C-alpha cells in the first residue's frame, strides 16, 4: 500500500468528513508537518474537503518568522489560504516549554473554532511516540503515560494525529520524492531537551532489544489496558461526581488514593477539567499530598484548582480566581460563529441576541469582584468564590454580562466539554 493510501486509511479511522467540510492542519515547516500538509491536501481535494493550514509563531526564535513565511509561500503555490498565529503571552515565569505547548493548543483551538473547522491535524509520528514512551518510562509513568500520545485528543476542537503509524525517515523520503522542501529546527539537536537525549539513545537501546517497534508495542498494550480502566472510572464517576456550573463536587471517598487506579484517575481528571488543563495530569505525588490534606480538613490548591471539604461528605473543586486573572478574550463581532468564543480552555460564550447587535470593544474576563454588581448571584446556587472565576463580559471596567451569576444581558455561557466526556477522551 502506498504512503498516501496508508495516510487516507489512518485519517478515515479518526474522523468522518463530507464534501464541504473543512479541517485544519498545524504546520511548523518541519518535515513531519510539511508531509502532513501535502498528504492531507491531496486526500481532501479528492473528496471536496477544504484544508486550512496554520503556523504558530511563538516568537521565541528569530528563525520562526522565516519558517512561517516559507509555509505561507508553499501554501500560496498550491492556492491554499494560510494563517500565522502569534503568541505574545510568555511572562518569563514557569516552564517555558509547557507554556508554549499550551499556547499552541489554545491558539489553534480558537483559530479552528473561528473558522468552523471540524478538527486540527498535527504531525506526531511513530518516532515521536517511541520517544514519548521512553521518556515516560524514565519518569516511572503508569498506564496512561505509557499509552503514549493519543491518536485523537477530544474537546471542542478534536486534535487528530494520523501520522502516528509513520516513521520520520519515510516521511522525509516522501518529501524528497515530491520535491517539497522543509526546515530543520536547530533545537532538535539541543541535548538540553529530554526528547533530544531520548532520540539519541535510540541506537544504544535498540542494541539491547528496546527498539522503536518494541516501544510502540508497549504503548499499544497500555492503550488496551487504559480502555478498561477508563470504563471503570466512568462507571464510578456517574455515581460519585456531579458538576455545578464550572465546579465539580465529588464524594470524599474519591480522595482515598489507595491501590486502585480509579480514584486517582477521576481526581486528576476533575482537577484538569476545572483547571482548564484537561490534557495534562498532575503528578501522583502532588495529587496524593493534596488529597490527604483535604481529608484532614484542610483546603488545598493544585493546578489552579481549590479543593475544599463540603457538608454531607463531599469535596468541592473550584477554579482559583487568581489563576484566571488577566486572562482575556477579545470579542470580535466579525469573527463570531455559532460556536461562540472560547475562554479559559473550557467555557464557550455565546450571544443570545442577533450577531449584528454585538457591540465592539467587548472582552471576556473573569467576573472577580464584579459578582457584587449582580444582585441575583445567590440564586445561582454557586459559592461566591466559584462565580468569581466564571466568564463575564466587560467593556473596559464596566460589567456588561455575567451569565453564571444571573446577569445574562444578552449572553450565555456553557461548558465546552462535559466532565464525563472529558474523562473518557483524555
């Protein structure tokens, strides 16, 4: 089977598309993503599906602008519209690589929503998968970590990885045969990064029998086990977890992290869902420390989420207001879609009036102390601290709408993905 045919088969197992649909492709300019773009464009053209490529420029390397221009020129030669998405959110704090990954995901999700795309394709390969499993082995990861990179990451916009069954070398051979150029990021040779060191260990480990194929086989076995564990977690969550607005309320028994996989799986997913980081799980040691403190009557914060005991043997998980301070989304009436505007990676904000009536200059920010301007906030049934972290519509410093606090004024707010779906898809 040709490489193109294999690609089509892989993509069709991940998504069903019809003529008139559109999908996004994340293209950095590297070999993997350029092959992805060419393969996706050929597959889509034959089926009446549109391809929308985008390049994220984090502004962290001087070469990045030129790489985005190279991708744009290639797309122009094919008659494909291309977008460059720029990130300017790095404040010098925390883990730069993690922040850049999260920014890339959020930028692409917002862009895809604004264009009405069905999904975004990203170019992770079999080599990326093997390197990921190797690094997670080194960290002592459990089943989820050793399951590797998922072929599909769910959410408001699915991220699909149809190249996980393709090797990096064969994709470059394909590009050479198609006379398609690509650029190599010099950071791919920087041994300051764990992934680069893992890549360079490949030959040594292969001599011991730990080949790429064996690592991929391990990931496959772990994914099979993961399905069983997720099914049990879903069954338990349906009994012991409820959502209230953007909060989660769960039974105290789910903080008793013993020998079972179920409790830590649910608790980690709940923290990720409330904290807007459904993709990344907190470390087990941090999870266990927080759980034990809350069971002892303390209040703890982890991943931007406050865990506190409630009456009736319950524990409430609330988004920390400080974690969303300064987080803004500009409301562009010209870019509005039926999907609305995404905020904090989890809320979708939609106008309930006609689009032509949406004013300019509005921004989505956390409600914060604005809850005091909402006379009916108590009727929501949510604690004031919970409402402070919910989305509100602002015009400069004037509160225009706080949908979760009983002050809708032409706007509504809904969760982009419910918790049970998140538990299954992540």
